[in-house]
C-alpha cells in the first residue's frame, strides 16, 4: 500500500448533526482512499454510526460538505448514494431470508425483460460472481436463510460488487463470525483493496483493526480526533485516543461494607452464547458486566432473568438453587430486571405511575384477588417520595414523565417487590446526564440497603465510576475481572476488544 | 390537563366535548327520536329495546371488552353464542332438564374458549388469526351438525316451559334477563377494574413485554381472558335460544360486529382509549337505541346499517379529533 498518490474516493468535512439537545456530530471529517482499508473506531455514541448513516443518506446532516469521486453532493438518499458506487454492509443482515442467492445479489437490479424477471439468468450470474471473486460455490437456488452468517456477508458484498461498487462500508461485519470465517472475510477485503476499491471497516475489535487496516480514524464525542497508521501506533495509544478524560463529578462516592454473597453463578453455559461463566455478587456490591455486541454479556443477563434458559451451570440466590426458565420464576425468586428497552419491557407508558409501580407486587396489596387501593396507594406514594419521582400525582400516565423519571418508576416497581438481586441492562441509555446521576445515586442506595447489583453496560466510564468490580466478557468467556486501580476504561476497553486479558489475574 | 388561563375556557370545553361525546350523542339521539316518533319513549318500547336489543348484545360485548383490554380480539364470539345455543336446544329437545341444557350450552362455549386459548398461547398464533380460524371452523361445524343449516324449533310443552323459565320471567318486576345483565356487569366491572387479574389484563393490553418482564404469567392470564369471553358469549347463546324458542344456525354472528363497535365506542370515554365496562354498556345502549329508533321512523334494515356506520364514525372522529386538538 505505498501508492504514490492518494486517490480520495469520499471526503466528508465539517459534518455536524444535532438530535434535539444531543450533539451527535460536531465538525466531523472522514476521508476514504481508494485501494486502502480504513478502520473507523470509537466508543458507543462517539458518532461512528451517525457519520456512516449520513454517508448512506439515511440521516441528513445539519451542515458540512460531502465529496464523492470528486463531485460535491448535496442531497443524498440511500438510492442515489448506491448509484455513486458507495455500498454498505450493515451490521444486522439486510437480506430477504426467503430469497435465493441470485435474487439477493440482484435485489433492486433484477435481470430480465421489462416487468419479467429471469431468475435463471440471475442465479447463473450470481454463481459466476461468487466463484470469480471468492471461489465460493453454492448450489443454484440456495435460499439466503440456509447460508451461514459469513456466507450472507459474502453475498451482500457480491451484491455490491455486481453493481460496480467503488466504496464498500462494513459495519461490525465480524460480530457474528467465528475465527476462520473472519480470516476468509479479511482475505476477501484485502483482495478488493488490491483491486482498487475503497474499504471502510468499522469494528470494536482492536486486534482486527490492527491486522487488517491501512489507516484508522478515531472518533470521540461526535468528531474525529485523529487518523493514524495502525502499524506505527499501538492499540493502547488508539484506545486512549478513544476515551475522553473529563469524568467530572458524575459519579457519587460511596462506602459500603460488603455482606454475604447474594447471587452466585457457577459454570453457566449457553450454546452459541457463552460458557464457563462464574461469579458472585455480595450484598451491597455493585458488579459491572461488559462486553461487545455478540460477546455473550447480554445473554448472561438474559439467563439470569429467565428470558433465556441456560444449558448448564447453576444460579443461586441467597444459597437457594434456582431454575430460571421464565421471568415469572425469576421475579418470584427475588430477581429484578431493568431492561435495556425501557418502553418495550420496563414501563407501560400508557398506564399510570401507580399501576406500573405495583404491577410486579400486586399480591402484596390485594386480598382474595381484589386490589386494596388503600394499601396500594400508600405503598406507591411512599416509593414516589423515596425515589423523588417527579410526577404530578400517582395516577399520571408514565408517558408524561421524563426518561429519567420513567426509569425510576421501573426501579420502584422492583423496590415494591423487595427484590434481592437487581440486574440492570444499560439503565442509562437515552437518559440525560442529570437523571443519570440520580440513577447512580439510587443504585448506591439500593446497594447500601443490602441488594446485590449486576450492571451490564457498554459505557466504560459509567462502569468505572459506579462499580466495585467489573467483569469483562470476550467471545463468550470471562476475559478478566477488574477492581481497584486496575479498573480503568483503558483496561476494560482493551479486555473487551480481546487485546489484553485478566489484568487482575484473579477470578471473581 | 393543564392549560394557561386565557384559553383555558375554550380548551376545557373541547376537553369536555371530547370526553363526553358518547353521552352527548346519546342524549341528542334520544331527544331526536322522542320528537320524531311518538312510540319511542313509551315504556313498552323501551322495555322491548332493553330485553331484546340490549341484554344479549351487552353480555357478548362485556366479554369482548375483557379480550380487547388484553390487547387481543375474539372474532369467534358468534361461534360461542351459536355453540351454546345449539347444544342447549339439542339437549332440551332430547328431553334433558333445563339445568343440564344450560350446563351443556356453557360447556360448548367453554370448548370454543379453550380452543382459542390453546391456539393463542401454546401455538403463538395472533388472536386475530386464531379466532378467525375458529370462526370458520365453528360455522362449518354448525352446518354439518344441522344438515346444512336447518333451524331446530322446539314446540313440545316441556321444553317450552324450560325456555320460558329463563327468558320470560321476572323478579320483583324486573325481567330475568335484565337481572342477569346487572349481575354480569357488576362481575365484569369488578374483575376488570378492581381485581389483580384485571390489572394484569390491562398491563398485557398496554404493553405485553412489560407484563412478561414483571413476572406475570401472560399465557395463563390470556387463556383466562379468552375462556371468560367465550363463556359470556355462551350465556347470550342460551338467552337467545330461550327467547326465540329455537336454534337458528349462524345467528350468533350478528353479535360480533355490534359488540366490537360498542366496545370501541366505549373507549372514547377514556383518554387512553381503553375499553371499560361502563363505556361498553353505553356503546351497546347507543347502538340499540339507534336501531330501534330508525326502525320506528320507518327506515328499513339496510338503511339502519348505514345509520349505525355513520354514527360510529361521528362519535369516534369527534372524540379523538377534539382530544388531539387539546394536546
């Protein structure tokens, strides 16, 4: 890759975009060269996907210039950008599962006469392309849903190539792939680069970036903070570019004495998700859990609430062995869950604050099947006051509350249940900073009252600020446990990207 | 609804209209028919409306109110009505007592409800498609059981007495069907608006994911919902047979659309458009009075349907339109 002159395929400069009060992009720049693989890295929320969506014509930027193949483009749409030769392989497969490979490759550009589609011609041409580019042979008429994830990626890339793509953007293409498939995907991408195609590779996996990319652009807080050559810059340096240092006073201090173990997980295993997971959370302890998308961290949390049933291992709460096959059992056994998708699973926004808070514990407030409004009101009013939930009155609809207060209602539901274990799945996503601090305070108080808290988060600063200990999951296994001085966002990011493991050297 | 002082009056009038559009429509319609037809407000006519048009529809609609509250729908209520009616009449025709007949009829409706529950909670078929399938099967079953849809009339003295015992008696001057409706109304009201079960139903209707994540046994509660709805429809089936002294295949279907209409008219009472027992009853009364009134002023059956359609649009549009404007 020592091309004498750099040929710029796409140049985006001074791109800004606001969503309400949130600055998603602020004067961000991105330059994509022909015949080169560009890595794009940054923490969640750094603006990687926003700038890619701007390029894809999905999001309209507030300001900035985009030049594609020497031409300044003003209004981009997903269709027009494809005509310019820029193609996207999105993270979640976007192929029609019931289509054949031929139909998928030529989707939107069908071969045929007038309104008639020649399926046979498409199958033949698709097979040609697959063989020519990738040496891959598939029986004619194979359905997309019968392909492996890696094969689907290849079909998507083939679709782009069939339309003469000159720029190929891949968003986390390796998240669902096994090692061998990753290697062959990389071979494919290198071949495309050598053919002069500009490749953009977005990944959380630092090792992959180091192995594959010719240049890496690092994003932070909605802007690009630098572009480096990964052969000259170490992973640690790249990671420190990704992390902002101004933590401020977001994380309240606390001091608790830890009690007996409340949640004990041993040897937990889920096929295709994770294996050999074991840890304990003690009364009063806040334990963090983190891992990249597809690492298995999410699935661990789902198993703890009975949303998925583990294939093996044991989960104990206060010494009692649990068999968690549904949330019904988890709730009965004292496990509370704050789900990531608050509106789908956390609070019913069309019900009142009162109805939401008492929903999981109605039996406490009822006699022979009938709800006693007096004892319900009493308990609900108490919790509204205790958590200082800002609501006009207990019968106001949750819809009318702010995000942070909705989240408090979700927490109050479990306080009303007197749950012992709190499993939190990204509790501060889409919550403003002020409410975040309140939620952190609340977690501290819960812990202070002897609850065991497991916090799944991809916000590394949050984990460092709030947790006593952080477990990092990498490709289905515990890659490390961090506490004390070793618990910093550099170390967590490195461990979750597979760059380093077990900084503490001790198991949980 | 908090508003600034200067336009509070306009807004509160709108809010009032939005909230009580059903009641206002109801009052307007009663006044209109009272003027247009001299017989409309006579006790005999009102009594007739109540016993023949309100009670049976209301019981079906109350069952459907439970289902719609849970976020589902039951298109097979007519089948439950018919099955109960058919088994009830067949048992009486075969010389069984009224108690056996009622038990058999309710049992037949129960089977429809259980079938719906299994399709929805075990096979995860959407309520709309599951109950639509049961509707088709139920209709054919009736035709197969009655050699192509022949009604069964009962004229023998004994069986007629059994019918009359249900439909034509009165307690303290109140007809038995009306008493039955009062009992059902109170029971469903308590169940839906006061009980733990009712809360679970509302939660499932508002956001099924939240119900599941709150440890509610969603499949079990949903099964209960569908069984209850079918049973209530079965009660109507028995009342229907007792009133007309026969079983006419597929006659239950007439209840389906009216019951859905009544329940949705009733949702205009709530800001969140939630079904309620009171709302549904008002909806039923509105439909019954419009039908009866149009008949009295000389509209034929087909024009009645047009009238009802327009009425439903008006009530819903006025209520929701005004409500949107106040937000």
